[in-house]
DNA sequence: ATAGGGTTAG
C-alpha cells in the first residue's frame, strides 16, 4: 500500500478496496456518526482529497437520516466534483427538502459543463415540483429530451408527478401514457394526481384499469384511492379497499389509517371512522385532526370537543389545521362559548397566529348563532384588510338572519374587492329578493349576464352498486331520464300534499331564464335522490354528495321525502353532512 | 464503484 504514504497522490481503486480505511467506511454503514469518525481519520491521515474515499463516504451518507450538511461538507472538500458528486448533492438536498438549494447545484453543474444523468434529472424535477416552479420543471423536461433520457422510468415517473402536482393533469397523463413500462409508482403518481386535482372519478377509473392490467397495487395506491373514494363518496369501493387491505395483511400504518378515517367519515360513516381511529397504534396530529373534522362534518360538536380535550391531555400538539377542524365543528353545532375559548387558546396557549380560515370559522360560528354584531366587531378587529372569505362568511350570516342593511353593505364591499366573483352577485341578489326588492334583483342579474358571470354549476353524485352516477341540475343525460323525472314529479306532488311549499327564494340560485324554469323542481340532489330511490330496495339508505351547499328548498323537500319514501337520506354538501330521517335532519335546520 | 421515482387532514 505504498500509494497511501503521499498525501499528494490519490490511491487507486484496486489498492483502496484493501485498505483499512475503506473497510472502516463499509463497517460504519449508513450511520452518520461512525461515518464522520472514519472521515476524521481520513483527514488526519492526509487523504482528505481522495476522490474514491470521499465518493464512498458519500454513497453511504446517502442512506443516513439527516446527512445534508455533512454531504455539503464532503462535496466542497473535493476540488473538481464529477457527475456522481453532483448527483449525490442534488439528490440529497432534494430528498431532504432543500429544493431551492438542490436546483442551485443543478444549475452549477450545467455551468460547469458536467453532463447530468437520469439520476440527477429525477431529483431536479422533484425539486421543481416541491418549489411549484412550473417553468423550471418544463425547462428540465427539455434538458431530459435533449439528453435522450425521455424514456427513463424514473425520470418519467418524476415528470408525471411534477405535471400532476402543478395542476397539468392532462400533460401528466400524456407522459404517463408514453411510458413503455409503467411501474406501480407511476400508476400511484397518476392516480394521486387525478385525486389531488379534484378528478376523483378519473382516479378511480385509472385504478380499475390498473387492476385489469394485473398491476399489483401497494399501500400508496390505496391511500390515494381512498382519498378519491372520500372525494366522490364511493363508499362501496371504499369498503372494498378496507376489506382488501385487511385480507392481504397490509400494515395499518398512520397514513393508511388516516386515509380510511377520512374515507369513512366523508362517506357518511363516522362510527366506522372512530373504530379505525381506536384501532390505530400510532396516531399523529393528522389522524387526530381527521377524526375531529369527521365529527365536525356530521354536526357532532360535543364528540369533537371531547376528542380535542383528550388530545390536549394525552395526544400530539394541535396545529393550525386542527384548529380549523375544531372551530368549524363548534360552528356547525352552535357551540359558541367553546369556540370562543378555543380560539383564544390558539394564540395564548399554542402560540399560533390566527389564519384566514380561523377567522372565517369564527365569523361563521358567531354569525350562524345570530351574534351578528359580535361577528362584525370580530372582523373590524382584524389588523389588516380582512380576506374576502371572511366577508363572505359575514354575508352568509346576514342572509341567514335576514339582515338586509348590513347584508347589502357587506355585499357591496365584497364586490369592490372581487368584482369577478359570481357567488357574491348571487348572494346580493338573494338578499334583495328576501327584502322584496325585485327591481334590484333584476339589476344585479343583468350585471351578471352582461359580464358573463356564471355561478359554479351544481351537481350531485350517488353511489349505487359500486358505481358513481352524476347528476347536474335539469340533467337529462341519463338513459332512464324519463322514469327519474316521472318519479320525482310524483314525489314532489306528494310532498306538496304533505304541506311542502316550494320556496321562491331559491330560484335565484340560477341566473339564466331557461334554468330558472326548472330550477326548483330539478335541483341535482333531487334528481339523484329520485334515481337512488328507484334503484335501491326499501331500507337501503340513500347517500348523495353535492358540490355546493344545499339550498333551503331542497332541505325542506328532502325532509318530506324521507317520510314519504320511508328512507334514510344522507347528503354531504360542500360543508357538512345532513342525515334526513323521519322528516327531520341531523343538522337541526342549523347549517 | 457509487444511487433514484409516488403517500395522508379542513
């Protein structure tokens, strides 16, 4: 081992593998401390600039737990870093959440004219994803194509995830379709991409395709799939997934468990969600928050409070999201005193800064409960200009409690902040309608038509026999449209016999003339319910999901339908669940 | 001689 005696020369790889230092590195393995000890010995013996030794150290540091600063140090101890050294640094900084730094090294590598490999590309793309830097990611995609790595599975998987996460699902799908061999990871990226962008149905469709092609799903697949089920209310598939993972002995880890809690509570089954929660061995703050929010969604404010206080005693520390969950639970259950206290503790006990969402919860909570002045004062006490969402909550409260003057004032202020938001015009027009100012209603509506402002289209979905059906208002696309409409008409006339009076106010939800005609009778949730009643046997609960909030007219009508058809009906609207049974709703008409 | 891609909550 003569070559080990001069610090100027670098040992060759052949002699290196027999050297004691090399063996020391191997023995140290991926544990950072022993690695650093060996490194110290390397420095002391004068081989600090030996590329093979440093490279070997790096390759082990890669597997260690928090090696970023150490890797930086190693990297800068070598004079002319090569592709591998750059790769290690770029990948590590990317993996341990220093995306900006990672891209900086990527640029430095390009400037030094060192060619990048497929390894480097996937890391750089991941960094762009984490930074939400769309144009950087696109540029790197170009580099990939120029360098001929366009068909590398790892690079492609990173690209799929990049495009999906930056909201370009269709491009993601294009890259995905081009993959000659699709790994589970690629399938997972695409399924999660659909789900995250609100295309739950497509996520589920892709999962079925994956099944047909015989690709074996793993636990990540199920996490995304369960979120998709939660999103579209596919309780049938959700339960199937639960059975499948139990049968195939999947480990019920925190992530999977939380996905199940979320799926069950958003599909209407809170008690099942709680069962999972109790079964989970490890519960982090996300799991607790999911359970609290599940209770909140169902209007079970007291259970949410109970769980929250249990968590304060023996659970993890609540974060900002937890507070949104518990505050909105209080808002939906009318637990104003508890809500006030919790809001105070957010700052005083936990040192958190109230976010816009917390403010919205508070205004919503106070406003619903009729404390309009307190809600207004709360807004005035917000240091900077309150966010539009806060004013929107205030406006909702004004409408709910028919406070015409304040409502108009708030609506006009909102319109000055967001003149393009159709929701505000609809709200203002509704308030005018409540006050009988039909001239103003017409005026607002004309502004909307002139500016081509259309309200988000409402739709409802229902899961029958593990298939999700979608209905929009006045929908006639279903093959059994005739039967559905006939049956719905019959239902509605029986509702009227039972004392139901269609509310005229709700008609204002629709703007266009032709829409208004059918608006009341054919709101999407009514269509979906009629379909559900036709398609399922007596005693089977009907479960509907609606993208917007339910209007008061539908709420009243469905209460009647639950009696006439003698059926339990659950509707999840944008905010919460309504369980209709025997002519009343679980929300107690408070929503 | 060396190494990598996907994951949950309102």
